[in-house]
């Protein structure tokens, strides 16, 4: 269990790409803006009782190896959000991080907040990539305006580049959570050097946060997006040939694919703003925190015979237990390159609703991703819950 092999991507039943031949060719508010946009939570939704976990062996258990791993990566790292992971051909894994708290490399002890960084992981070791200098770090991708910034979505590899989605936000007030989403871009980095390319590619489709999830399925790459109406959240789906992430795209209409984005249907309701879709033994599994309940700690799953559905579920997978009532969780994401047997690695983020000052006072270690091992046997035996 102590070998670095545990942390290397492997071929297995849950790759990021490949569908085993089953696919057919054509078949502001102040304070809560952050919660509405990233946590997949609504302050206006009626509170509903969440179901209790089943009284049997749990489907999900804590992965203490990965929980301890992050603290090894860099002693400057204080806390932050961890999002998608992307395996590279040379065995490294790229972790796309959102907000990141780093200590400046001097004796001041000053902590800076960056809005996007990367960690390059090889085995048990990880290296942060960010803008600026080690002494004065800055976000990897910066906006020209101090009032705007980017948070990362999912990413993929194509044409010798790492491409990943960036959601752009604009500040709307003085509070930490006063901001709104204003658009989506695609960033590119060269491989294997990981040098950031200067140009960002704008995504013209503005009503959906496209790039929350990518599913690679040759000859297609499927692009999942979230229509965030605050009280309700809906999944949409687009696709494009592999290697053409910048488009043009076609959109799932419920009966076929159209170049008109206005034809995109609301495919599923109740997801977070970021989630995962993972191929598993002839099915496609969507894993998310259940946004139908405010401040939900319930991990649920859906499955379908194809990336566009029809989706069965939700199925109760796990009820996350936290040490404090005012902690919130969001954006449960799968990392299938680290699958072992029938257990997929899942991460989720933990945060508080208070200010950054309050977070630092209480202990920034609260603001770190945590990891679970989810047993995929739920697909065969679980029944949907309301």
C-alpha cells in the first residue's frame, strides 16, 4: 500500500476515454453567490429531509492515503479547492485547482489567495504551477481587471496541448461572495512543458456553464454544462469530434444533435455545478452532490446506457459526515485513473460560509479537498430514492 504505484494512472474498467464500442456514430446575491455558482446549492429551494444512509456496509469509505497526500505537495499550500484531474501520457496527473491559499516564500508569513493554479503530480510528489514568482505568487491565468477572475472547469488533451475550461467571474460588491459568472473560455498549455499559451478561446454559448464535465469517447468528446437558475440546476450536453474542442459543437435535443444551441434540452435536474460522468462496464455513471436540497451532503449517482441518457436515479451513495455543522461540501468529482478494483476515487471540497478572515482564524486546514473510495457495486443493487 505504500508504493508510489498507487498514485500512477492505470488502464482499467474506468478509463477517461473509450466506450468499448457501445456508442453509435450518431446515436447576487451577497454572501451566497459562491454557493449558488459553485456548490450547486440554492438558498431559495425549500428544505427537504435527506434520506438516511443504508444500514449495511457503506458504498464509500475515506481514502486516507490521498487525504494525507496533498499535505506533501508543497509546504506553502494552506488550503483551497481541488477540481478535475487529467492524466498525462508520461504518467503524470494534472490537478486543476480553483481558489488556492499559498504562503509567500519569505519570512512574512503572508497568505495570498489565487483563483486558479495547477498541481503536477508524479507518484506521491506534486509541484504547484502558478503565475508570478515563488516569492510573490499569482493566479496562473489572470484577468486584465482586478475585479474579474477565472475558476477552472474540466480539461482534456489534444494536438500536443492541455486544454481546460475557465469560468470567468466579476465582483459585484465588497463581500467575499459578491460576484457573478460572466462567461467561459478555454485555456491551452503546451505538453510536456506545460507552458501557458497566451490566447484564451471564448465560448459563445452564454446561458450554460459549458465544460463542467468532459467525457472522451472516440470519435466524440462530450461536453456537459450546467444551466444554473439558482433554485434549480439542469444538465445540458454538447459534443464535437475529438481534437476539435474549440468547435463547432452540436447539441443534444432529446432526439438527435443540432448545431443550434437553443435546441439543447434540460437533460437532468439536481446536479452540482461540477460533477463527473464515468464509463463503467457498459454504463455511464453520473456522480454528484444532490443539489435538490440546500447545503446537501448527500452523494448520489445516476446511470444511463449512453452519455445522453436516459438517466436512472438518483441512487443514494453516501452521506458525508463533517465535524462542524457550518461546514459545507461541494463539487464531488471522480478521478478514474486512480481506480483500484471496483472502487473509484472521488474528491469533494469543504469550506465555511464565513469570510476568509474567519476561515484563517479557525484553521485553514478546514478548507481542503477530501477523498473517498466509492464501490461501484451500487449500480447492481441500489434503488432510486425520491
